């Protein structure tokens, strides 16, 4: 369940991960997730406590900026893909707005820019690796195709070609590097327009022969 869109002023309670604060029109509203659920700081959704989506360990204090008069951008303490834009402040909290690098980039403290993930040291900041751990890829409407359907995941996979999870025995595949998807696509058709699939065991594109597939699936 998505709690609110990314343009709202949102804070997870630093003392209780099941609570979150929304600031609108100069007012603060406090909400609480259902029992045994906590707020995921990346997706802004209530998720099962103790699950792989539980980011409670990263909520140690309010995400206040350290902007100075000479600052342009400052790292966000809770998430390595986010940063404070010191020149763009919220009309309600007067705090610098939190912005996000595009997947799979991360924010580098030294260069104060979004850089390729291989060039960034996140330290204690949460390091998102899946496309669906970036807010820009979360659904904002009821008719949105779920993120996990639109994007493959390399979580738990080795580097190289892998089948697109949930689309096995189809033309779709992904390329992994350091736990991240660096390319996603589908096998091209053969010169004679014969359909192809990405074989989920051999990890190669091959001609789709129904009789052969039936033998492998049995």
C-alpha cells in the first residue's frame, strides 16, 4: 500500500517505525501502520515488520539537511540514492526538498552529483539496488502496472545474463552487475521471423520449438 506521492512532505517517525508524519498547508498529521507493519523509507509503504522490505534499521533520526549558505546539494542520511537540494525548499517546512537520482545511479558526497553506482561509497546510508527501491518507479495511480512487473530484479543473482523473473520461458531477459539490472530486453526474432525465447537454464536466446519446450517442461 503506497502511503502518498513523492511530492508530499513525508517523514518516518524516528522513534517508532510504524508511524509517519505528513506536512501539508502548514499542518502536521501523524498516521500509524496496522499492527505488525512498519514504514518502508524507500517505497513509503506499510510493509510486514521483520520482512526483507523492513527498513526500520535505517530510521535513526529525522532526515534533516546539513545545508549551508554555500551548499548546492547535500547527501540524504537515510538513502544513498537521495539528496537535499539546498536551493529548492519546501513551502511548508522550509526544509530543502529531497530529490532522487535515477536508477541505478547513487548520490556521491564528494562530487555532490548522481554518479554510477560503481563510483559511490554509501557507507552507512541505505543502498538501493532494485529499480523498485527507487521512488520514481513506484506506482502513483490505481491503473499503474506494478513495479515488479515493469522491472526485473537481480537480487540474489550472479553477474551476467538471467531470465526475467516472472517471465520465464519468454523472450525477456536481464543483465546483472553487482546485484543490479544494467540492461533489460528481449531476444530478437531469427532471420526467418521464427520466434525466440530466453532459456532460463542455459541463459541464452534460442528458437522457440514447441515440441522441445514440452519435453523440457515435463
